[in-house]
C-alpha cells in the first residue's frame, strides 16, 4: 500500500516556465513533508520541507504548498532551469514515530527542463 | 566534506553468493538506514539503526541483515542473494528523527544473476 503517491512519472517544461510537481498521501497521521532531488548516479538530496502547521514554504525558486484537507502537496519551481532536470521524490513522515520507519517516499517524478 | 559513502558502487553477482555493501558517514549521525529503489515503487526502507548496537526492520527486510558496531558504519549484508534483490540501494544518515532530513549516499547498483 503506497501511502505517498506521485502520479506523474515524468514532466517536461520549457526553461523559464513554472514546473509543478504533485504528491498525494493517504495517511492522515503524516505531519511533515519533504522533497528530495536526485540526479543520475547520485543519491537523493534534500530540497525543501513543510510542516503540517503551515500551508506554504518558500526557498528561493522553490515553493511547497500543502493542502491538508485534500491530502495533497505540490512543489513549484519558478523559473525552471535546465539544471533542475532530475527525479524529484516526495516524502512524508509523522512525529509520533521515533524513527524514520514512519517516513514514506513516493515513486518519483522525472522533470526535464528544455532549454 | 560531510558525506555518506557506499562501496561498491556497482556489483554484479550470482545467486547465493554472500555479499556486503559498506556504508560510512562522517557527520556523527546517530540514525542510519538502508533503502532500495525500484521502478514505480520509490524508496523503500530495508533496515534502520537508531544508534550503535540498535537496529530494526524497515518495510522490506527479508533477505537482508545489518549490523551497527560503530557509529559511522552500517553495512548491509545479503547472505544468499536472489534475483529479486537486483536493485539500486541507498544508505542514509541523519540526526535523531523525527523530521530530520536524511543525507544519502551515492547508491549501489546491484545485479543478481
């Protein structure tokens, strides 16, 4: 049972435009959400996170939005750059668990930004 | 440089031949874990360790063993590898959870024939 779902395996956008990556979750216990970015032949690296007490968190070109009622979060990249081309993983965890066994990852979305 | 290292990066082996994938971190993190990444399934946790001599099963522990004798090292052991363990493996470390970002190693691509 995949508790975190990224329904779009891939996304292609033009350089300078907005990229929107989506993530849905089913477990209402999740209270913290993270996005990781992964380049080929490298491990995932942390990008941005958001707590369930917020509905938006911004860091430069990256903004994550959280809609708790819909159990949905999205990552916006504006403007998109070719160097943003990577696989993006959504992850969710809950604070009641004292271990990251309570963190779940989505399947990933491959973003391609075309020059 | 703060990092998580894994060795080997690539490995092709045959069914039943025991192997170990090493993982080491230099950030003095208490928490370490192993994941496997498979197409369409994302990252699934195999085992994790809250500290030295403390390990526990993740979501997909069957066929794997781990040990945590030192804080910096967390090897993954496949006693008798099978083809369904062909995958991309990542080691990660972090300060104690919850809600801490994890630092991932570069990955080990394992093929079991």
